[in-house]
C-alpha cells in the first residue's frame, strides 16, 4: 500500500499545490512555504496534555481543559495572525542579524523553509545565511509536557557565533479570565527561576496546586520572565529589544505579563551542529506538599522528569514511541483501492483527525477558542462512531461519562467540562436529538467489541451519587423521552434545536445581545416538530430493539420496534413533501423545507437520515429524495445544507437565517451531513453517486485547489462556503468536526462495505463500477482479516460469493473466528444468479 502504515519505499509523492505535498511514506504533510492561506495547524498530545502547533510555530498548550488549564497564551483575531506560539530566535552575535527558526514572528525571508506535520508531532526546518535549524515538537506518551528538540548546524565555512532566545507567553490558567480581567491579572503574576528552568506559579500561593515549567537542557547565560522588558516599549514579537540588543534582562515577573525566555550562547565550527532540548509543561503537587519554603514550589517530582527528558537519548526514545503508537493504531484498518486520495486519507489522515476530535470534541482549534465549549454530548457520541475501532477501551469510558450527564427524564446536558465531567448549560440545552446519539454510539461500541456487559454498568443521572442505574436503563429512557415528547403530528418536538443547532424554532429572538444557543424559549415548546429527529428515532429505536433482543429483553425489543414502525408511518404521512422529506414544522405548525417555502425549500439532513433509517426504501421515496438532493443541493464543491438560502432574518427560524447566504448553516456546504447522503446513496446501490460526493470533500482530492479551499488539505473542514457566497469553495472550521468520523464510516462501512455487526463483519461494498476491486486489512475482536474484493463484472453493488480461508460462506457475513490469527477473505462481486 502506498499510503499509511507499512508504506513501501518508492511510493509516489505527487505535488499538486504551491504550498506543499503529501509525503505518504513518512505519513507527513510537507509545507514548503510559510505563507499558507490560513495557518495550517497540527496537534501534539494524545492523552491529557495537548497543544496546537501551526506551520510557523504559532499556537498554545493546555492540560485537559483548554479554558481552565491553559498553559500558554494565544491571541485569536490578533494582528499579525497566529501569535504568540513556541518561538526560537536565532541571532548572529557578530553581525546583529536575527531571525526565527519557525519564520514567525520575525518573518525574515529565509533561504529555505519546510514544515512537516506528522502524527502527533511537527518538525520545522529552516536555513538563513548558512545557519540551519530544525525544531521538533511533540508530547511524550503518558506525560504532561511537550518537547522542543532543536538542532542548529553551521553550514558556513567559518565559525558561527550565535545567540538563541526561546519564547513562550504564559496564560493565567483560565483563558477567558486571562483576556478580560486585567484589573486583577496585571497584579498577580509570579515566577521562579532555578538553574535553566523557569517556573510559572501564578495562583500557586493560594488555591492552585499546579504550575507550569519551561526547562532547557543547556546552561543559560540569561533569561527573562517579564514580557514588557523582553519586548520593549511599542515593539512587537517581530523585533523584541532583548533579541535586537542580544542581552537578556534577567527579569523576574512580579505582576504584568509572565513569559519564559532562555538565552543560550553557541559557537559552532564549520559543519558543526548542536542539539538543545526544551521542555514546556504542566505539573501538580498534592496540597499537603505544595511548598518547600514559604511560597516556594516543591519541585521534587518535576525535577526528576526534567532530568530524564533533557537527555537526548530519552527524547529520541520517546519520539520513536509516538511513531510506534501510531503504527499500532493505524494497523487496525488499512485499505488499498484504485484511488490514491482514498488510500491516503482513510489509512492515515482521517483516522488521525478522528483521534483529535475524540480527544477535544469541538473545544480548541484555530476556529474554536477553547473557552465556550467543553465536550459536547452529541459531538462526542458521533466521534465515537469513527473512533471505536482505534481504542475501544477509551470509547467504553467515554460512553459511561456521557451517560452520567443524562438527566432522570432521559434528556441530557448538551456538554460537560473535561476536568469535572459534570454537565452544564453554558452553551445551552434542550437539544432533543442529543439522547438518541447515546443509543447509536453504544450499539456501535457493542458491534465492534461484542461487549454487552457495558449495558450492566451502573451510571448516575446528572452525576449525582445514589441515582445509579444500569446503562441499559439510561438508553431506554433516551428512547422513551423522545417517544413521550411529540407534537401535533405525533412527530418529535424539536426543543431548543436538533442536530442543526441553528434551527431555533422556539426562541423567537429579537435581542441582539443574547446568544441563540442560550436564549430562552419564548413559546410553549409543544408545536415545533423535527422530521430529522423522527428519522433518527426510527434508526435508534430499531438499533436498540436488536440490542434488547440479544440480551433477552424481548418485550422491550417489541416495544421499540413498534414505536419505530409508528414513527415511520407518521414520517410518510406528515414528513413527505412529494419529492423530498420535510425538515420540520415551526412553532406555528407551518412546514419548513417544503416546496411551499420561498426560501429553504429543501434540506439535506432528513434526506440522508430518513434513508439511513430505512424510510422510503420500500416505496421509492428514498430514491426520489436522493434525486432531489442531486437536482437542488449538489454543487461542484459538495452538497449545500439547504436551498435556496435565507436572504433575510426570520425570527421564527432563528440563527440559521442570521448568517449571510452561503455561510455556515445558511446554505453552506456543511460537510458532516454530506456523509449521510453518501451512505444513503450506497444503501440504494448507487456507488458512482456515493463516490462522486465523497471525492468532492476528500481533503487530498481538494489539495490542487488549496488557493480556493484555503484550509488544511489533510483534514476535513466543517463548512465550505456555498454558491450563494462570493467565497464559494472556501473552507472554514477545520479539524474539529463530526465530518471526520462520519466520512470514515461512509467510506469504510458503506462504499467499501466492511461493517461490524454483533457477530461478525458484513461485507457489502457499493463502489464505482470502474473499480476492479480493492483490499482491506481489518483487525476485529483480536483477529486480523485480510479482505480481497474482486469486481470482474464491474458492478456497483452485489456480492455473489464470500470465502473465508478458502471455504465458501452462506451470505456475506464473515463470522468472528476468535483465534487471534490472520484470516483471508475473498469476496466476489456480481449479480446473483437466479
């Protein structure tokens, strides 16, 4: 395979963008110029400590929670953009010239620049006037700090006399308070400096037991911890006075803005190089062991870590562990298809993005400030769908965490904070699709693992001790909550909104100073109904019915199936508009997403979700709805959310109509539900259509139009400007989006058709007719299945025969062998003989 784990030497790397290219063998995206259309970022950290790193060193770090444990500062909407970050200034002591190893913040024209974003690490290399530097950023497994491994080499033919200045800007922990409460914050900064380590300890004298540290492996000749003294009056990060003059001030911050900067002297002979290691991290002490002297940090624990990881051999060992970690994860599912973009994204970048979304939900990115949003309930449930094969044990715990913020009536908070794991309403509540996602996520976990025991786990409601019930009862209450909250057409009430957070049918907001998401509902909430939730309910109820039946709860199974059947009939009666499925009924009982509407006549979400739930497969409605999607919603850059866009604000619709046409929820190409249409097209057997939609959004396939797309070409974005916008084709909100998991499900389980079930793998491809076949390596419940699919008849869908280790199977389900060995599956596509 030329993409992903085990790439062969000699696999082609094709450059299709002026900004960079995929290095498939190294599993890196290589950026060859620093002035990308937007900062192209990466993430470091896999467990508790995380960082955002841009291609020019910008970004910030945090421990677990990007709001309440922000380690370093970052200025969103700053000018220049993407500052501050992790910086190393290099100064030629003989000439006084200085530049940045990462281009920013000095932005001097470099002789050579290259950024390599890899899996859990970023490496930036530059050359200026014969001085070569390379800095590697990563977080070692199991640690709460990041490593900067800097190598400086003198390529001149004479000795180089250099000065290095590191730079980070510490945050006062609470990122929102840090940027607003200056009357307090400018008076509280405290640091300690010991040997080559700078300790940021603001708040440690009182209620905090945590601190940050910034260590250097080399002896230092100077340091600074006060931003004003380092930069100088009316200067910026591009020309700090300390670097310009080459003299650190040795400042100890006492109030003001605390920073960390080390000064190091280097004399390098011709061809000589030097490696220097910096460690930036977070540490805690038990309350009873905070101090070794009045207001002096107890550094016993952290000194051991610093000593261990300022050793170059240990750093290299830790870096190789990161690489092996990703080798092992990605080996769980690999594909080889006739399409390079599919191979590259599925084998590497899609799974990598899924890990990031699972860890961070929608909390911290270049577009999400890490302040307003914690771990979203709906978001995290959907992230599970793509992550479960990677680390089922983490998924299991996440399901239990999510269930613990469910309320006793079956509804749920919309998010929880990562540290406390308690639900809150900081971004609103009452989103009535939320509970059903927990049902779907749990069933997905059981299909992957066969672990029905999770249903017996005792979980509290609202994180309240003494309220524990088995997870099964939580899921049952989720189903019954929706079944018990129906509107005039006996369709589910929408609540504050459904999957589309911006369809606020009960808010009626005319107050520009309130958020649509947290505004009060100004109707009785008993009229506005969601056809989308109705379809989602059918899907969830049928899924849960099978779960109930498999654990012997046949009465429950019959109940859930009957509820689903009744809802199907209501959708067909009240949710069908003649050519497509309606979107909703508003608070006055009027149709939304109907030919009766002048704007917003057809929406994407119900067309996908209804078909996924099986509605319309028996009577032609599914195909009609998908034909309508192609006719009215499909564009060259993907499928828009609805059409026509809303050209003015409609108080009865809410936030969806507040955006300019073509942006975000107002008729942009919202990538997430595009995956539902791909799945639906596969379900009706139209492989060419499914693949065409998939390729329009595949990040690698969009790389040649990076000048239009603008966001990173190695990950999915949430939204792409629609045809109603003058920015048609421009992507925003990359990385943290449910698109990552859903697209992975769409391509691996429905186009390639390798789908986990409770007792095996279903093989049911729906591919482009021109494909002669493909291969999948799938690790499943301890076994490895090497699946070869042959399509000699050039069909899109249909399986004639399946062989497991040379023996024919009845049907297209590969049973779980369970011996921990490798097994070979041959699948022959074609039309079934009569």
